[in-house]
C-alpha cells in the first residue's frame, strides 16, 4: 500500500469565494497533507444551452488546512485522493458524525489518502491496463492490513467479488445516475458535426456514442479526474466529453453541464452514482458504524446491477450498462445492455419484479444470461 497523505477532517476550513463562473470547490494540492473543503447544501442546476460559457474554469481558490494528529482516530477512512473521492469520504464522515455524535470530537475521524493502480497509470486506456480493481486494490489491501478501518469506494469501481476478510454492508443514498454532455460548441451529441471528437475513457460510453452517431470519433485515452478532463476540453483536445452527473453534483460543478443524456440515449454504468463503504469482516464495531448509514433501496438496486455484471463477467474491456430503479408501484425495473466495442452491435433487455433482494439479484442474473446467449462467441472482440 502506498499511503500518500492523511488528514483529519473535523473543522470545516474557510472556503474562499471565487468570482470565476465555472469553478470547482476543490483543488488538488499534492504538496500538502490535507485537503479541506465544504459541500453546499444544494446543487446548482445546469445553464440553458443559450447561456453556455465560452470557457471552462476547472479549479478554484481554496484554503488548505494543515492538521497535526494529536489523538488516535476512532475511524480511519481510506480513500483515493481525487477531489471527487475526497468529497465522497467527506460525505461519509459527515453521515457518521450525524449518526454517532461521539465521533464529532476533534481527531475522531481521519482521512487516509491511498494511490491506486488506476491513479498511477494515466498514459494508457483503462482497457489496456487490464485486470479488475484498478481503483480499489491498494485500498482493500490497506483495509485487510488494518492500516485503515473503513474504505470508501465508488461502487462502479468495485469488482463483483470482494477480497477475503472484507465485507461491504453499506451503500449511501444514490446520486443521479445519468451522464452529462459537456461541450463549448454543441448542445448535444446530435449537434456535433461529423468527425467531431468526443473524449471518454469508458468503453460503455464509446460504444453507445458510436452506435447512435457513427460519424463521430472517440478519443479513448481521455483519462484523469473531473478537473483534468474539463481542462483538456477547455484546451481543445476534444470537442465534447461525457461525465457522470453524480460526480459533478458532488463536486458542485453542475454549471459545466451543457445537457443531460436520457436513459434512452446513454444507459449508465452498473452502480453509477452509488458509494460503497467496506470494512473487515471481523470488525463488528466498524460494521455497526457503517451499517447505520446504509440506504437499502440503493443497496438492492446495486445488488441487482452487480448480479447482471457478474453474470456477464464484465471488466473495463467490456461495454456493459445496467440500471435498476423503483417504479411508481414500488416494483423494480431493470434495464441491461451489452455492446461490441465499436458500437456496431448493441443488445438490450429488461426485467420487472418485486423490489426484494432475492428477486432483484435473480433478475440481474437472468438478464445477464439472456444477453450472453444472444451475444454468442466473439461478440466482444469486434
């Protein structure tokens, strides 16, 4: 495990104002040990297309508070070091304190930043790096080795199997699962001219883009955190990009959004917008802390989608999308999709059933088996 830095977040540091219109509330500062930030109580809505700015500002002025650890932390939260990962760790920390007031004492909760394989290798597309757990392996190792007490993950990064000696008993309430379209020159994917380049590191997004708009080009190795990708867009590396709306909301950066893609235009990644919290399987104290934060509707939806993914044996080399939701009658609606990497073939299916763990997992598995059968051998090699 490579621990980059640690910080204790108990007091909100002063967040300076920023007059620039497209600004994140977070800044990555690798030369310091802590990042302090606050999240707004409500999220801004995206600007109408006719009010789009000419440029994107991808950083903000923020005061960074240095902390000296003076007491042994009750809970050490392991996380990646990106602004979005830290926002999710901060959300977890706030919910823990709200549910367990004894954790509000200064020094009770410590954030431990860990670099993962996916963070270290930025020069290659994720599909070329191969393997699973690119953004979780080192954090899981730190958890197993008791260097941290709980791990906060983006659920879409978590492999369908969990490492031995760990459990994941908690999903926080899910954010908006849709994808956002961001461009300085176009209002939507349909508005882009033939030959325009869309940047995305996601094969799921690439395949669905090319299936609907084969005249567009996709730059696959469009890696980096949200701020980095917006900076590349601002610099003209690509004409547009797609980002998860959930991440933009958690970063208070929705003013960058040009438009939001519907489920019909872009089915989301499995578990997109969901946060998972893991602990060691023999740590009853931590299991109790985080189980109190679990949002069961999200947990069941994620279980359904991950059962679908597991059946398909999905990885970063496989374009797969899936989304489970509760309808107005309280039932589960599931939609699943697999595609060839070049987008020439897209196979879809759907299921409906009761919103219970057993039936939703069964629905996910059944949908996966159907698409495997339809796809046939060699489908994912095109």
